[in-house]
C-alpha cells in the first residue's frame, strides 16, 4: 500500500507541476465483506494484511497491471470480487485511492451485451459519450469492460488492456 501511495503521490505532483505525464497502469480493486468479529474495537484486524477497511468492507488495491479477466480471477482467488460500487461514499473512498491511475471495475457488458456488475446487477455507465464500444483500437472486438478513468468516472475499454502509457 505504501508503494501505491508513493506512486500516486508522485504522479499527482508531476501532474500539478506539469513536468511529465504519469505512467498509467491498470490495476484492480478487490472487495470482500468483512465478516469477522472485531475484538476491542480493532477494526483493522478484520481485513487481511495489505487490505484497507472502509464501511465494513475490505479493499485490496492491486499494484500489478493485468487484464480485466485476470483482475477478476485475481480477486476471486483472494475470496473477493472486482469492485461493485454500492454508494457515492464508497466511490469517493475508492477514487481517493486510485486517481489518477486506471483501475478495473467489476463492470462489463461482455456476458449479455448490457452493462452489469459482476454480481449481475444492471448498470449504465455515467460518462458522457460512454460507453462507446470503440473498435478502432486494433484489438479484436469492442470495449466490454469498465475502469475508473483518471478523472474518477467510468470508461469502457478493451478487456485485454494493461494501460501502459509511457511519458512523452
């Protein structure tokens, strides 16, 4: 978490100074429900090491870039799921820890052609002109997976992307 915080702080400073563009990587946010009983009010003990507690849920902010499918499987292997947002407060919490980097969300239209969270709850992306299912990216198919854009809003993109962007 310290490495992620340091990377985020460095990217924010570079942006503020206009000296360079941050290296953008795709990451994933895993969420699991905190189901343990906390003793003596030590709520941090509820989450596994390296996870953050917020509103009775544990959040894991990956430091490794990966495709949406790999991110989903990575979360599942940890007994969690890709992020399914439940409230505006939860969204603010997550964005405060992810922006300006891109993080995969548990949101896709790959299964049915309609946007839904990984728990199969329907959703409409809230970014103007999005989703656009752009196909001129040189990859097969359209944009079927969603991520947090650098501005904290959702964006659709090709599920295989790793969002590696080198500074100019």
